């Protein structure tokens, strides 16, 4: 069990084992979420943002016909330099 104490200012120190499991380092932000059971879950906000972005882009490569690194480079070139250049 990992236990943290709340200071007078409402601050907590996240136990080292939890920081390691969440991949937290100094300056990182943590996210507090309430699950369907009403429990509060702590998550690494950076990791959560990446997962959310991945979910938002799911299927985008297939929709654009991107199947290789060359396809990605072609899209980047198109955005940078315009079509046909």
C-alpha cells in the first residue's frame, strides 16, 4: 500500500513507487479522473494526452492511404511545399 499525506496547503507527495509506475518526473502534471464506480484514479496527464490523441487519429492513416514512411514524407512535402512541387 502506498500512502500520501496532505499538507496544510493541500499538497501531496506522490510515493516513489507510484511515480515510477506512472512515469512521472519533476514538473509533470497528474490527472485525477473519477471512474464509473466513483473511485478517483490518478494518471500521468502527458500519457493521457498522448492516448487521447492516438484515439482521435485512429484510422486516419488508412483513410489517407498512408501505408509507408514514403507516404508520410509525401504528405509532409505536400503540406510544406504545396501540391505538384
